[in-house]
């Protein structure tokens, strides 16, 4: 059975590079870097997003549907020794994520449409994904890549991330076996995005740091941006 979790708040902002530098300097004084980052304080994320032939997940986002979900498979720094299947659900600005590790072999089978093994899998999330691949006709649609610089703060279970170099590649079943060819998913490669996630409350010290004049919350979606070319 899936562990029961509570929804978390999720705020997203497009920021300038100068705002990023100022915020990062102040955040470093009170927050800790994520323990999984490399010496640069960042890591590379690649996610394969799933949708059906009617683009339901994409249209739900574009149409502003308040309650929606999507599935993705994610790995880091091109290391296939740790891969996760993730289901992300949103209700307006609240989000909830379930995830489970899968093997590289399982990943490759899913990408190639060889999903029969999922039916008898020992994890409920994998079995749910299998059912929805069948009756919702979910297929891998796009590979999204970006660089993330994450910080954590224990009070309020706060996570602040800076995402940049968001790139997209239309799905190819062989992309794991060759160099990935992708293009920028945003108007300019220098675009940066701030994400703030927290539980019941956002501590005042973090609020003060991330509040920048004229900064406006926006409903930016990496999946939506990455589907702009197909």
C-alpha cells in the first residue's frame, strides 16, 4: 500500500539572473544545500513525462484544471543506478508526490511498451501506473532536462530550488543508448525559475528572502513548456 502523505504548498516564480544571485547569497546564510548535490551545488535532472494521444495532462494544465495528475520517470546526473517512477498530483497551488524506485531494466521495458511485468509488481504505484497506461493509454511523450540548485530548511520542511537550462527532446525509445539531442524549452536559455515548497507554513525568514519587488507567482510547467514543439 502507498504511504499516506499530506499535500504541500508549491509556489513558482520566473526570476532574473540578478534576483537569483541576490536570493542565493541570502539563502545560503540560513538554508542548507541538498545533500545530493555535486561540488557545484547543483545536479542534472532528466524526466520522461507520460500523456495520452489526446494530451490530457497537457490540456488539463493549459485549461487551468484545479485538480490534476501526471506520471513521470526521473533520474539524476545521467546515473541509471537510481531511477524513480513518480506520480504528482496538484490541487491549485497544493501538490502531492508519490514515488518508488525502479530498476534500469524496468525503465527500459516501460519505454519500449513491454509493461506486462507491471501487472504483478509488488508496489501499488507501479500497478496503478500500469492500469492507467492501459485504460488511459498513457505513453512516454517527452524528455525534459534541467539543472537544479536546491536548498532545504527543516522548520516547515521547506525546499527552495533554482532551475535553469530547461531543455526538451521529443521522446525516442533509444535515447538511453545515445547522446541526447535537445533544445531550449524556454524563450531564452538564460531563463531561471524559483520554486518554493513547504508544509503547513513558510517561515518568515524564508518569506523575507524570496520576496522580491514585482515578483509574481506564475503557473509555469516544465512539461507544458517542453511540449511547445510537439
